[in-house]
C-alpha cells in the first residue's frame, strides 16, 4: 500500500516537474484568484470593523427618543404644543412596551449639548452634567477606572454624589490627586465624587463623553429644580426584535400617552443604534458577497486555464496513456489519475494563494496596530468559515476542471495511442 502511495505521489509531482513553467503559469491564475478572494473579503471586514468602531460606544441594540412640538392638532390641542416627559411616563412605557428590555430616563443640565461650569478648588471647567439611573451603563458602557458608578441606593436616598469622566479628572484635579471622596461644585451645589470612568472606544464621541459628569436622576431633579421631568429616553431593544419595528411601536406608545396624533411626524424624535447596525450589517454582507463573487470569477478563470493545460498534457501523453490502457489500466484508474493530477495542481496553487493572502492581511493588521488609530479601516481579517467555503468552492471547481481532460483521456484507444509518435 505504501509503494502504491509513493508511486501515486511521484506521478502527481511529475505533473509539475514535467513542464514547470507551464505548470506555474497555469496555476498562477488559480493562486491569484484565491489570493484576491482572501484580500477583498479581508479588506471588506477591515472596513466593517472600522465603521462599527466609529459608531461610538453605544451598544448595538440601543435606541434613544425625545419629545418635540406637535405638528397636527389632536383631541382639542392645537399644533405647536411642546411636549415633555416625566418619570410617570417612563414607568408607563416600561409597563406597556413589548419591544424594550430597558428604559432609562436621562436629563442634561442646560439641555442637549449644554455645558456647565464645574469647580473644584481653584480649578474649573465646562462639562456636560447629566442625571441618570444605576442601569445606565447597560446602554452606555464605560470603564470604571476607580470607585464605582451610581447605584440604586444613591437614587433612593437622593445622594449628592457624582461619577466623573477621565477628562474631568485631568482638568479639575492635580496630577496624582485622588478625586474619590473629593467634592465638585455644580451651580452652587456640592457633589462628592464616588467614581471615575473612561468611555469605551476612542472616536470623537468617546472623547466628548470623557468630559461628562453623572449624578443620580432623583438628586438632579431636586438640586436643579427639574423635579420629575425627563430630557430623553435611553433604551435597549429586546433581542430578536426588528429595530425599525421597535422604533415605530415605541413612538406610537409615547404618542398615545401624550395625546399626540398617531400620524404626527414631528412630535417624537427617535434614533436607533440598532437600526444603524442593521443597515451597516446589510451593507457589509453585500460587500462580502460581491467580493466572494468576483473573486470566484477570477478563480474560475484560473481553473479554466488549468483545464486547458491538462487537455494539452493529455494530447502530449497519448502514447503513455495508451500503454497504460494496454497494460490493463481500467477506465476508473485513468479517471482517478487525471482528476487527481488536476486536483493536485489546483489545490497546490490555491493553498499558495491562501497562505499569501492571509499573510498579507496579518502584515497589514500588524502595521495598522503599530501605527495607532487606523481610522475607518481596522483589523482586516478573514474568518475560518469563509476560508472553508472558499476551499470547498475551489475543490468543486478542481473536480469540474478535471472531468473534461479525464473524458478526453478515456476516449483514447490503446491501439491508436501505441501508433502515435506523441
């Protein structure tokens, strides 16, 4: 059995050795085709990773809603009525929604993107000051570098505590000074620092988030006389729920609660990170499919080249094949030989293209990692499932490529082959 395997291997190697230049040129098309698949799919994944990273540090199923003014009269109310949410509306929404896992009330001092002068000792700075609840981290993940985030006891007791961003610490506190337990003054009210955080991500939004301060929502209402008023809602959509469906259902619930016309397009503003992720995923799935399609076409062109080379090889080996047939080689044996040679040459070329492609992606990834922030192109990669799919496609093409030469070899008659001078 070992002798048979060794002889078979020698026959396969002879396919390359017999005419190395021709074998190289024919295999080049296959190797290049698979190389292009690896590079284009990996590049598409790199672009996908970069774009998703630049979407910020909001979780993929997050959604945000806020109230504006009405544009349609309804139930005796005139158009232009300015809407406001309060904590009772939040509790009602939580009890009636079927699409949301979490509803977090949030309010910001000075309104959206409003900054406030915050003082510690002789230092001061303008920062975002927001009222939030303990579960807010589930919507806006952050790294607590020291201390803790707000907890339910802080809200229940209306404690004057706060969690500050890393940039707030850098500006208000001297280098090496521990901010935990220290106080900061916000509009004349003192708050004790219980935690310091850094945002997840390194985009512009994350840098701005590092200049924020969070205090308990209940304390916010009492300290700054906003009472139970809610600025906007930060929410999490349930797993498996379509983002667009959740957005529309939530808007309709809020409209019904606030007596707003169901068709009013302006009254409720809403933005969904989940919907953006779904759009991005659809886009990048299309890009990966196109990359795979065009790469497969290049691969097919290379396989066709190998088929032509094998047909030429069969013609040159007419006498050899005739001798094999006259010595008792069965049609199955000849078929296996020709298809095996085609598979060997195709897979060898494909594996070379695969190794070069993966190696180039790793080299580019290492270069980008060493260069710091790579912008919208990060971690070009290709997953094992895609590699396995490509190899299966290559294997199928190789078998298909070997069928025509094999049939041509079987059509050779031993007597005519022995008379041939080729």
